[in-house]
């Protein structure tokens, strides 16, 4: 009995073991089948993709639909209120007489290797202001001589070409050269200036070597990525001279009543439109006037600037040529800086011409969205009054309340000139919330 009972118990245990094994196998097979079914359910295609999204597909689609973060390019604008900004620095004429250039003469003024003159010290204090901007534009008043000379001053200029070298070294990105002295040396002088600026890597517009060049707008990419600047220019006068070809001398902006007036305006507008076709987000125009030593805008400046503004082709208008600081105006939404005076020049000493020794450097901040038409506007203009001397030596000097390089003349005279220019700047009602005196020391401290 014990043997039979033991045998029955053994069978019973074996049967239970077999059943348990079968259940485990069944569970495994069922799990595999369900897994395969789920995979096919979520990956079944009808030629147009998944029948319905799995967890990973939902996450992928969500990632695709998440907007990419907007890349901003504020550049050197102090308080850019939009996605992109361009801070454009402009100042007055580079006006060289022999009494100025002789102070920077090298051992051999007839050297042809670029050492005849060294004007770097003349411009040096300007560098920190240029570096606080994105694009810096000079106004090249006169033609240049060939390396080694001969040189000539007023009334028919032919100045040392090392001025262009110094413009490069201080950081100017571009220069305009449509002025009343552009034709002083004829086509040869224009060709020398063009070639020298080009060799120095400085973009330019205003007077031209070829007719093809004269039809091309100047469009400059902001080095800090904020967008593209288009630059147009024109002068009211050639001091009675006539270019060989109308296109060749300079871009003109002749006065109302001149038979060429309407075509000059249209030419400027056409260039502005071409600049925008080539991607310019902002277009500025530089006007070169001829009435000198005025602390107000003359009739040509006002009528010409207003007519240009009314075309809607320009975001900002600024001027030089009068050798004097002049007002800033907002005309129907367009900002106009009528006169920036001289950036560098020989000192004048009569009461009527003392304003020749002064100027304005302005940083024009334009804000918008790169590539989006209609989004751009001028939202801030910083300005600093300047002198042509620093402590008795010829040097660009900011007459600023923070005295970044000390006083230009002395404390009392600096304060007097600064207040005079302040009064002139705001004499046409410029909003002081937009047009602000530039304190670069305070600005640099805020950045740090």
C-alpha cells in the first residue's frame, strides 16, 4: 500500500508540475502575441504613414510643433526694443587743410609707402565710440592725392591719402563722398579716393569711377548680425564745376527750381528701393549742404529733407557740409539730423567761424525684425558734442559731461560749447526721450 500510495502521490505532483509549466508557457505566448499585435496596431501603414501615433510619435510631433527660440541680434544698441537692431554711427566732415595735416607729417612727406603721414593719433579717441556702434560711416569731404603728393588745400583740395588709412584704422566701415569738393581733381581724384578706400576695405558711395558703379546702391551687413543698412547720398553743389558725365561726378540733390531737381530726388529714391530689393532693412541718406557756419537748418536743407522724407524711402536723413552743428527734427515720423559739423578740421579763429571747430557724433539706433518689411524704425539717437582739439593739440575730442579723455579746451569753455550745441540740437523740438546726450562712461559701466 505504501508503494502504491507513494506512486500515486508522485503522479499527482508530476501532473501539477506539468500544468504549471503549461500555464507559464501559455502566459508567455499570450504576452508575445499581444505585444506583436500592439506593434502592428501602432505601425500599420496604408501608404500615408502610421494608422495612429504611438507615445514616441506623439513626443516627436510635439517637438516638431514647438516653436524654435527666436535668435536676437541686439548688437551694440544700448536698449534694443525688438528682435534686431542696427546702431549706426555718423559724424561730420573729414576736412583737411595744410595747417592740420602738417602736424602729422612723417620724416618724408613724399614717401609712397604709407608713411608720409600718420593720422591715427588724430582719430584715436573716436575708437571707443565706434566700438560702441555697429556700423560707422564717415563723410570724406575732399579728393585725395596720389601717395607722395603733390598735395593741395583750399580752394581745390588734394589731401594726403593716409587719411583713408587712418579712417580704416579707427574703425569706419563705410564713407560717403558726395560733396561740393568731389570734382576738385576731376575723374582722377575720384578714382584715387575710390581705389584707396577700396584697398582699405571701406565701403563707399557718392562719386564713381564707372557708370555701372553709379547705379549700384550701397548695402552693408551689420557686423553684429542685426540686419542690413542701405546708404544713399547727394550734394547740392559742386562749387560751380561740372563733371565730365552727370553720373561720374557725384550723386546730386540740387535745389528746388533747378531743372535737375526732380530727377535727383527720383535717383535717390530709386537707389533706396534697389537697396531694399537687395535686403536692406534700413536706408539712410546723407545730404551735403553748402551754406556754412549756421546754427539752424537753411531753406535748402529743410525743403530737401522734407521732400525726401515724404517719399517714404528713407528711415533717417542726416547732413554735413555746413561745418556746424545743427538741429535734430522729427518730421512726420522721419528723423532728420541737419548738420553734424566737422569731425576733424583745422581751427578757425574768427567769431563767425568758431563753430567750424565743433561737431556732433551721433549713434542712430534702428530696431525691427531682420528681413521683415515695415517693422523697422529709428527709436533712439545718442549724440555727443565734439571739438577738433584736445588740450592744444589737434585731436577729435568729445565735449561730454563725463570727460572720457578729459577736457578739450578747459572746464568753463567746454561747458559753454556743450550748452550751445545742446540748445541747437533741441531747437526744433526733438524729443529728449529719443534724442539723448551720449555719456559713454555711464553706458560702459551699465554693461559691466
